[in-house]
C-alpha cells in the first residue's frame, strides 16, 4: 500500500535562532486552535510555510468561487528578540480510526518534527483541550501539563499549571509530536485547558486560561478583551445550564428517567 504523504511548501525562508514552536490544531473544545489563532492575530504573525497531506479530508476549500487544497500553515513571529513559530489550521488527520489509520498520524507528526528540526527548534509546545465532562459546568478550568521531560513539567507547575494526576493518552499530533520530538532531542510539553468534549463550537474559557499562562510564561503582549468577552459568555451559558440541570434533577427525583445533561454550547 502507498505510504501517506505530508509535504511542506516553504513560502519565505527565515534564518531563525533557537525558535520555539507552538501548535494549535483542532481538537477537544478547539482549545489549542482558539489560543494559537488569537495569538497570530494579536502578534501580527507572518505566514512562512504551508502543510499539505493526503491524510486530510478529500475535499477542497472554496472562496469567492475559487478552490484550493485544504492545508495548515506555519507562521513566524519575532517578539523581544526571540523567534517563534506557530502551526495553525483547520485540520489534522482524523482521530476516528474508521476514517484514518495510525500510519497517517505518525507520518504527519514526524513531518512536523522534521520541519521543526530543520529550522533549529529547541522546544515545542502543543496546545490542546482535556475533557473533564460535565464538571466543566461548575468548575473553573485549569491548565494541565504533560511533557517529555520532568524539567519542563516542573517549570510549568511553578508557573501555575497542574500536573496530570493519572495515567492517560494524548491523541493526535498534540501527543505524537512530543513523543517523536523527544527522540530528536527536542524538549516539548502539551498544555491542556480543561473543557467538555461536547463543546464543538469551542471553549473560550479554557482557551483564555491557556492564553493567560503563555502570556505569563513568555511575556507575549496581547490584548485580552476579546477572549475575555467570549469567556464570560460561555461561563454565563454554563451557569444557566447548571441551574437547568439542577432543576431537572429535582423534578426527576422520583423518576427513573435521567436528566438530559449537557449536549453543547454554541
């Protein structure tokens, strides 16, 4: 069988000095994507490369009657004499194994690591969400850290992150990139905002927590008003849903029918 292929198209060559890479592809609660997209806008990032893969959906994107292949992009930012790269985009290989194969995920992630290595990246931070179910309705989200070195775990815990308290899995590029990067001698950590997997339109509250952490850790200069507004809206919706569920539970105390619970928040 033909091997799946991921290709990079360099748009602008940059000579970078020990850059740091952040990735924010779609995942649980869209947390990582929301954070990276927000930073790209605030920091006025420059697009330097495109990522194509036949592990992406078999479709094209249309805009003003023109079509183009679905792709992700690498962006460059220079901030306070430090070079940063960001991976952003609408897709990664499907996590549903009915529609993809594990080889696609490994090949895609390996190409990302190879690209990072080519540009001299020394640290990679994948941004993602972690599902805490309906606890998200009543609990302020925390940022959980998992890393490929204890030094990084300790560093982020000192900055306000919480270590993962149990064994688990990090699916997709957010996890595989770190495992493959370790073999190349590249440090990396996954920073996960607590969210609910049913929030298909994104959890701005969890994204705000991850963004605040990055601002504190790396000193990024960003205006927080827009994401704070979205965060307040979703927290307000959570409070309303929590009250509705509590009311349902009281009504159904003598009924065998379970409450409907959270489905989604738009």
